[in-house]
């Protein structure tokens, strides 16, 4: 459902939390907000590190907050940055989102100046590696 109506509350929360991003090296502040299975909102920001590869994306922060609260489903997600075009999640974050994605999840990408692009996760990560390829034994952490 790529034509779905933009979730303005979710975009606003992503824009609000973006100001807390820790991005002293790139100067590129990113905010992410997602809706869990009950419609509740979790947010995250990018957190960079002087050891550059150790930096984490905003989406990863929001997903960590979801899991810490016991959530295991993403019903909607919005990402926002001050960029010429709506910022698409990086490849690694597409896979992280896919882990918890509700069926037909739509990803909302936005800019601080109001541009919005919405695409199904399926379009952002076609032929994704998933549980149908590899079903690890359940060792806990996945229930709830
Ligand atoms: N970044 C995100 O947080 N999310 C994205 O979807 C794209 C990139 C961050 C990583 C890094 O801190 C900065 O943006 C520049 O790449």
C-alpha cells in the first residue's frame, strides 16, 4: 500500500527526536520513529563514534527501544533528515526493519523541509533473506 496516507504524528515525532542525534563527524542528524504492534511510538537517533564504523543509525535506535519495551512488530516507520531528497534507510537498516516488519509495511522517508516519499519495505529490500531461508533454533529473546 505505497499510496497510504502519511502518518503525520510519526513524522513529527521523528523530526522532534532528530534534534537529539549525536552526529559530530558527519553533521547529518537523523531521526526515526516507528509504531509498534499496539500503535505505540518508539524513537531513535543516529549515534556516531570517533571509530567511525561503530556509529549506529537512527532506525537501529528506534528498533532497540521497541525491543526494550517488549515490542516485536513494526507497523509503520518514518525516517527524517535535512537532505535534498527523503533519506532512504541504509541496506543494513532495511534488514533490521525486515526482522520486525508487519506484512505490507510501508516505510516513510521525509525531509525537514516537508518532502515525503513512501515505499513498501518489499520494494526497498526485494528478495530479502528471511526465516524461510534459515530458521535458527529458538533460544529465547524472541518470545513476548
Ligand atoms: N544514517 C541514519 O541514521 N539512517 C539512515 O537511514 C541513513 C544514515 C546516519 C548514519 C550516519 O551517522 C549519518 O547518517 C551519515 O551517514
